[in-house]
C-alpha cells in the first residue's frame, strides 16, 4: 500500500524508557488481558454486560511483578513512543497548544520539553491553521513534526492545511516533497464534554487523498502505532479516545512497532465477524462475553487502520463466518462503517450469507446530559441483540 501514499517506514532502533507520569483525572481501566508475544485475546469467560468500558480486577502484585515487560497507562505508552523516537531521530519535534512545560492536555508530552528543549517541543498559540501549516513546512524541509490537537474537533479549523497541503503536496510537487507529519489528539464521546468536544471526525479525514489514518485502542498498539506513524514518510492522523487514556496494560520492555496497515485479531470465532475500533472494542468484548454464554462464537477484529482498510484480514474472517457486524462510534451517515460496508460488498459479497449490519452513533450533536449522551452511542446490549438477529 506504500505506493498509494508515499514512502515506507524506516528501520527499528534502540528504545529509551520514560520516567513515571502523574495520570490525568480519568478513571483507570484495564485492557483485555493477553500475552505480550501474541495480540490475539483467547479469553472466553462470560460476564455481565455494562455500558462503560471494561474494568478488570487488579492483578496480584506478586504475579504482576513476575511477568515480562512493564505496566503503563495508554497516555504513558504514547509518551514512551514519542520519547523513544525523539531520542532515536533528532528531526522529530512536537508542536501544539500547551505541549511544552504543561505537558499536553492529557500529559502525553509531559517532561519532554525539559529533556529536549523548547525548540523541539514547541508551545504554539491557539491557532490550529497556523501551527499545522508550520508543521507541513517543517516536514517539507526535513523535520518530522508530531502535532497535537488539544481536541480533534479543533482540527476542523486547519482542515485546509491538512487536506490541500498535508495530504496533497507529495502529489502536487511531483514527488519532490514528502510530508512525514503525525497529527494526533483526543476525540470521541467523553463524559459530558458537550457537543463541540465530543465529535467523531474519522470520516471527515478519511476522504482526503494522501492521508493515512489509524486509531489506537490499547497501550500496546498506542505505542506501536505512534512509533510507526513517526517513522512513516506519509502524513498520518492518529486518533486517540479521550476515555482510554487511563487504560492500563503490560507492554514489552523491548522496542517494537505496529504496522499502520494491519488489523488486530482480538478474539477468533466462527459464527460472525465483528469489526470495530477504538473505544467500541471494549463494548464489543463485553457483549462477546454474554454472546458466548448464549452459545455464539463471535470473531472480533480491531480494524485499527481506518485508511487503508486491512481487507486481507477482514476478508479471511468473512470467508470463515459469512456474516458481518460493524460497531463504531462514528456517525452513521458517511461514517467509517459506511466506507467499510462498501469495501466489503465490493470485494466479498459472494461470501456473505446475510446483509452487513452496522451499529453507529446517532446523527445528532452529542447531548451534554449524561443519560442522553449514552443513548447516542452504541451500547453492549445492542451488540448482543444485533448478533442474535444476524445469526438466526
């Protein structure tokens, strides 16, 4: 797929471990447990459906200490990835509002300004169009900027820079320029953050030629995707979910990167393929526990790469299950699910035994009231019902 966007990633290098950070004021949750060496979650223990992200019981301290790797929160994993790449490559720099000595709105860049200086970790004015344009220019001249949007909704103010410059300059310059820029930040529906701070903008950026898009969902893939995005010669938009920053997981001490174009098999199964990403991964896994109790065997795939789709992994799953459920937090009209549905119908229609079902957020501004906010987003109970109807 590299030819569609630009140039491939660089080789691996030595890792640098980051110091401990103070967590932001969000509840600590844990990702689904899985071995460090394998990204497939084979746990099939059933449990009660809840409407929030999965919260696991705390590990026994003695057993946790004996496991390889180290335990981090998702925002710390992102920070580790950033610091390792800044140590490895002096061209890597950070732009954004409050990313310097304040440490970023969710502390992803905390401490990096003290270590690398104000020129490599640059606090900018509240002017998204300007500092993303500056990042594009920096990338054209040889730097590798990582731009933080304090909230992904604010990046709409820089849509022209992202589309006409970041996405297209490699093409319009006849290949004279590459734009190795990472645009990252929190998005999605949080906890009563209001309509303007609860936007799901994946589909907005998906239509831009020349942009790659990924969404992290665990500390493991957050760090791996961050490092891969920084090393890519293509502009990459990395979507982080505001409710997953304090999700905890044990990750390897050794350096690793995660492919920008590969989906993750979260749970193998036989009866139905469930495609999801970001926070909805945890709603799907909650639903999967109940579905197993009811006699169903769902296969769960975290698509991770929102552009391009990993149709190899997705297609192999469909050829096995012959049924597809898409679960997303993006809006239904023109969302990621709509694009994924079209791609599946174009490539794997002959393998489908039933129409594709897509569960998406409602096409309304996210309400401030907590009960109404919850109604606008897909909940685990809806996933269970959809699978039961699909597998009749």
